[in-house]
């Protein structure tokens, strides 16, 4: 069975999407539609902007979404997913790819999500940190012992977990993690504490927008970050998507469940190859590839 996976924030790069725009009239029309929906020329930033320009959350999230969704659409008949999943933001791309959401509705939700997260980030100094070479349970335990808000946020693959929370608490947790044997505990250059309780204001903002958006029954199940199991019910998909902002991204568990349900080949749709690397670390026997025209 074939699984398609969609990357999240961090996969962006200067010049992203230009090859799609130049090769496909269908892609051109969708890029122009995206500019209209967003009210600014995101194509200028994607095609010609610097890495710094692309790092702004209000740009990054729509840019990665647009790239991934347009690529999945112009694959045409060759795009036949048995199951899909997306890493954090990538979940929105996956939901357009499996026809739960329209391109237009998906992009509007992503733009609202980015703005809501940016706003939440400005309320309190907060950050995330990558922790390498330590069992998940030990990381969770050390976070729980640390004073302040700090939680496990991204279960990326065995031995690679990202923590998230108030800046001082994340710093203290990093010290504790290194003292207790983590190979690395490194503060990440991100705008705030994604997938932590500090995103609660953003979750509330996004909940209303998601509730008022039409979600159709998908053509194949999505393995969502919150639940990790196959989901096809639009109401359940909505609920998981709302809670995703404050809950951890359980990528390791989602991929393992996809494999348990028959996935033998994973194709990454969008910029970069991060997810292929994570899938291989979760299960070396999996065939991985990048979607391409």
C-alpha cells in the first residue's frame, strides 16, 4: 500500500515552487489563486525571497502548504494514495490531497493558523529544543520535573524528540537533559512554543474557523498527529485538527500505525526530504521517495 506524507514548517527553501510554476499551466493558475486568497504575492517571496523572508510564520506555513498541494494536484492520475499523513502544518496539505478540504478552504485555514500562532508566540517568550539520543519516556519525565511550562512536542523518530514551552523552562530542561545523558539538547531557531499549552489562544482562534469550514468525506484515511490512527470521519478530523495546536505531533506512532495497516512505500510530497529520513529511522525496510513531475 502506498502512503503519501506531507512536510511541515522548516521544509521551506528559497526558490521553492518555481519549477512547478514554469512547467505546469495548472500550477500557475493555482499559484495565482493563492496570491488572490492571501492578498499578497506569496509567489514573489517563494520564488525570489531570501531564507530570512521565508522564515516568517505568516509566509512559511502558506508557502509549504501551497508547494505541497500544487505538487500533489499536478501529479494527476499517478497520485493514488491508500493513506496520507502530514507533519504538523503538513496535515492541512494531506487533507486537501485526500479531498477532505478544497485548496481554497485549506489555504484560508492555514493563513488563519499562521496568524493565530504568531499572535500566541508574542504573548510570552517561548521556544522549542531538539533532544537527541534519549528515550522518549526519560525526556517526558525530565520535562515533568522541570519548573515552568515545558512538554514533549514532536515525536519525530526513535531517539529524536522536540520539546516546547516557556523559554526559561526549555533552557532549564535542556541543562537537565544533558546532565542525565542526552547526546544533544539544542534550542531551535523558531518563533515560539508550538504544540504546547502556550498555543491555547491560537487553538481557540482556529477552532471557530475550522468549525465553519466544510470538511468532506476523504478518498482515503488520514493518520492524524493527535490520534495516530486512520481517520475518515470529517467530524473527528476537525476535532483532531483543532487539538493539534496544543498537543504533540506523534509522528513516530503515526508512521508505525501506517506500516501496521499495510503501508510499504512512503512518498513525500512537498519541499525537502525530512520526512523520508524520519520514516527510514522508524523502519529501515520502508521504500521512500520524493514526488516529482
